[in-house]
C-alpha cells in the first residue's frame, strides 16, 4: 500500500516537473527580434548600373549570444528576387560590420527601381529586415556620352560632346575659360580657370542649368582646383582654394568643409564613406590629409605626412593585410596605404616601372578592384595595391594629361607623339593592355569626362 502510494507520488512529481520545465522553456523563449542597419549604400535613390559592383555594408545585433543567419538579396520593382540571395552565419550578439559585394552583370535586367533587402534571423527564429531602394540602369540603357574640354586662344572654352563613337560630335562654343570638368548622366560641370565658379550645363543643349560660386575664396589660381563626379550620390565634388564642397546637379550645396591657412587644397577623393582632402603648405611644401565622414560630418584625424605625395587614389579592396583603402604614391615611399578615419599609415611596396613620377597629380587614380593607375617615366603603370610589386606597364605616346573614370575602366588623355592631336585611351580593369577609344582631338584639349552613374 505504501509502496503503491509512493510510486503514484513519484509519477505525479515527474509529471509536475515536466510541466514546470515546459512552462520554463516557454517563459525563457527568446521573443526579441534582432536589429539590422544598412551602412552602405547610404541613401535611398542612389544610382547603380550594369557592370558595376554594389558593395552592401550592414550590421546586425541581437540580445542573445547565439547569433543567427543573415541574407542579402536584390529585388526587382515588383518584389521578385532578381539575384540569388547571398547569406551567411553570424555568432555572438553582433555581426560587426559585414561587406557583401554584388556584381551587377545580368544583361537581362531592365532599367528599373530595385530594392536591396538585408534580412536577419536570430537563433530563435525572430526576424528583422532593412531595405534600401536604388535606381538601376540596364546594359542597354547605359549612355556612351563622352566630353572633351578645350581652351581657345580667344580666352574661351569649347566642349566636344560625343554621344556615340560613330556619330559626329556636337561642339558647344564660347564657354567661360575652364580647365576641369566632370559629367553625370544629365549634367556637365566646368571648373573656371580664374573665378571660384562651377558652371553646370545641359549636355544636349549646352545651356546653363545652374552654377555655384564661393565669393570668399582667394589665393593662387586656379581657384577651382578640380571637379569630380560625386561618387556617393548624384552630384559633383569640387575642390577649390578655400576647401571643398559637394554640389547637386542643380548647384545646391550638399556638403562643405574649409581649409585653414597656410594649407591649400590639392585634390580630394572618397575612401568609402570618408571624404579625404589632400592639402599642401606651399611655404614648407609639407603635405597632410584631412577627412570627414560624409554621412555624419564627423571629422577624422589630421594626418601629417612624413613625405611628399605625387598622387592619391582610393580602392575598395586590396591584397595587403593593412587596413584602409586610401592609396598614396610618392617618389620616396612608393605605395602607402592609409586608413583616414584613424590616421594609420602603412608602407606597402616599391612602385613598378622606372623614372620620375608625373608632376601632375591628375594622372593618378585608384581602381575599385585593387589597382592604382599612375604615370612614371614614359609609361602608364597599373599596379596591384599590396605588399608585393606587381602589375602592368604601357608606354605613353606623348604627354599624359589626366586619368578619369570611364564605363568599367580608367581612361586617360594623352598627346600624340606627332604633337598634332590628342588621344583618349581606355584601360579595362580586366585587361593587361589599353585600347584606343577616341582620336583626332584638338591639341588644346585639357580634360575629358565620361558619363558616370554613381
């Protein structure tokens, strides 16, 4: 009797314990979803096009240590996935910052608005998502517009606008004397030689669609030092004697920072989200770098350089273990990599080629896939950014004036060895040899630009 009662009590206790464990499991179940934030692209409405690499940068956080699963996908305008999702695992409470590249190389994608979706699930199955819309230009709709800027003997400038290599270019005359240009999909920006003015033109009509002038700028001419496409959104980056500005295609001020005497701007470039300006003290000939986060406006450290710089560029990736993506080239140090947000400098390797570097910083450019283009001696050099010197060299016919970004490649403008014309060459990122793409340009051509979709 007592044994039977004891056995019954034990069964009742086990049943009670089972209920308690079940209830405890339900009570302790993680019901809090993770959080996810997209760092890059920064803005809704950014422009991307066929053949480009879209770098997605995001952070996911959770309140538990188990981690979870992340998934990044591109969705067409109707919400259908148009690219296989890229996914991975993350452990702990945060992913830290993850960068996922997408090569936009599907010829069947039409021009449309697309959505970038970052979806994360924690170990308990709770889900969070972040979205960013962008405008995609398909391969069939990428414009081929190229523009050349000349300086005429009467003190004016001309624009030679070529919308197709097989068509006769359009010429816009009697423009203000200019020395630097940049072109977006629907606007050309010209940097004035003497005044601190940027003129914005319609590439179809040559008519003004806006302008920007800094009335406070003074110093050595040209007061407008350099005009670039604004890589991080549609617009222009203008380096002038008083600092730098980012402008919309209608001339509205998007971002502005100033230089303090005795420092004078030389050029500027984006390294990720960090906007970096290269400054020089003309009295001492010392160089330094300053930077700001374009999204937050926060200032990075001032980097006093222990050597003179002959050119700067930016890369999205490289083969070195050193951090950063800002590339400096110099006669004394060769290749140096900088992380502008922290001020770190790392010397990488000597430069390929032989001879002196070009006296013009406009002949240096960084390629997103880990190369830097520069002129050395009689060659254009395309060097891998890394710890070992490697790359390709190509002899220049005449004098190299500038390097500029072109569709899927870097282009440069060079004088013919005969001295009677200028030529435009293109060096595709996947090729060891360049290609001649534009000939018979006047010898008074000073700059070139290709339609860029940031």
